């Protein structure tokens, strides 16, 4: 008869380690703050006014830089005034102009220049003028009509240096077919005519 060893003495006892199972979420459990914030951001990004702005940008004959400027300024206004376009009044636009002057800052933390404020007002005036003509049911009257631009100081024109004038005269012989025309324009400008006056000249003049 064979002798079998005592297995209990050879094999040590095995202890089972059960993995920890996370309890299933219960109904009514509070939503994590991060997820709630993400949902709020996603909700804020859905703005029913945006298609109207995009229609305006598509229908307007704007250069690429002006288009980007208008889109940025209109989105800035929509973020400030969370009201339908039909509810925008001249008083609201006046408060927005005051906000641009007193509170809004550049990326460097500096107040906006008068030219920057006027650029924002130009975008608003152009948009609401278009909206009133294109969708009068949404904008029965143009609220931007009475909004005034800020007065800006004109920069003092500076004369060209003698070195710069020398470069211009030295460049004229290299212009080819347009040399005669460009030389005539330089002579006219040298005699004190403004650029706008030179542009208005005809062959008869």
C-alpha cells in the first residue's frame, strides 16, 4: 500500500484576496464639479444668435482682416449682453460703450485705445444696420443709429527725410513701364498736394 504525504503539512494555506468593488452610484448622487462645469461651458457655447452673425459676415463684402475683427467684436458684445438682438436698445449700446471705455482691457491689461473702441462700435453699427434692413421682424428699428464714435486726435504728418527722398528718386529709373506715371505722382506730392487730391486728379487736370 502506497504512502501518500500529508498535503496539509506540505502545501501552505491559501488566503483569497477579493478585489474591492466600488459601490454603484445611487440615484440622486451629486454630480462632480468638473463634469458640471464642462456641461455648463458646452451649454454656453450654444448661442442661437451666432447663425445670424455668420449670415451677416457671409453677406458683407469685408476683407479677411475686417471680417475677423467684426466677428470678434460681435462675439464680445454677445458675451456681455446676453439678450436677443431684438431686445438690444440704444441705451444698452451706450452702456456697452461705457464698458469698453472703463472696464474692458487688452491682453496686456491696458485700457482700450479710442481707435479700438471705435472699431468695436463700427462693427456693431454695421451689423445692426444690416439686421434692420435684412430681418426687420427681428430688429424693427436700428438701435445703433444714435451711438456716437469717440473723438480721436489726428496724428501729425511727418515729412520724409532727405535720405528717404533720395531712395525714392533712385528707385524711379527701375520701375519700367510705370516710371513716367510714378515720377509725375512724386512731383505732385512734392508740391504739397494731399494724397486724396492726387487720387482725384484726371488726365484733364
